[in-house]
C-alpha cells in the first residue's frame, strides 16, 4: 500500500463515525473518519501506513451490522474539467 487512507464500502447507512473509529482503532491510531451519508461508504485515514495495512488485512470481508465490509486503499479524487455553465 502507498498511503494511509482507506475506502470502506458496503456499510449499513446507520453506521456511525464513532463505530468506525472504534473498529479501526484496534489496528492503530485513526486520524480521520469521513462517513458519506446515504451512500453506504466511508473513508478512514490511519496515522500510519502499517496501521492501514493491518486494518485492511483484518477487516476486509468482516461482518459489520450484517454486511461484509469491502476495504481498499482510497484512490485520489479524479481531476474534473474546469469550466461549466456560464463560463466563456
């Protein structure tokens, strides 16, 4: 893995930031949790790359609230073309 930020998918919509902090905190210090409301996924940033690797290895496929977690390294956001309506 290159980074410390993880994509966490297949989440129940009722999962909270605190639940993810506690779950991922078992594998290292959690720097940031960003739950995307109404989408069923979140981003968790660990303080270290080794913590991110360990969390991914242990939690990918594990059950949380009746759903199997899908964990992968977060990809950088795609560049969006500038411009749009109203620009000339």
